[in-house]
C-alpha cells in the first residue's frame, strides 16, 4: 500500500468518525425534550469538514479523479451542518447561562441530524 493510499484510508476513517459523532449524537438525543448537548455535533462537523477537504486534496495529489459537483454539494451540506451545530451550541450556552429551558432547540437538533444524513446519502448514492 502506497503512503498516499494509506493516508487516504486514514482520512476516510477520520471522516466516518466525525459523521458518527454527528449522527450518533442526533440519534441519542432525538427522543429528549430538553438538555441537549450540541458539542458532539459541533466537533463532529468540524472533523468531517476538515477531513473531507483533506480527502479531496489527497485525491488531487494522488492523481485521482475529483467530481467537483459532488464535492461542491457535499461541502455546501457540510457547511450547513456546521452552522446549525454552531447555532445550537451557542444558543444552548446562552440559555443555560440565563437559567432558561432549552426545549426550543429541539428543531435545530433534528434538522442538523437530518441534513447530516442527507450528506451521507449524497456520498453513497452519487456516482
């Protein structure tokens, strides 16, 4: 196995771990009505975004084809997931500081998880 191929597989592993943090946290918290924790979603979205960029860079260096349209769509979705996670995390911290209930953040959690799963679907089914 070449060093580039080893790096590519390592980045795929890290990318999947980031997605698992987002989707796993979403599934765990889906039935909750309050007390949401957006940190795993935020960290997972950062890991996925950075590793996704690195994967494209490694493909370019390794002279492998890069589907620019697929990359653009996945990048756009990843940025939306990151923005939703950041908004949820920020609003959660604000509500906690004020001693208020965070039940209003449930829609943000749900949309973040659904959009992240849409990104996985694009990765799997776009050929």
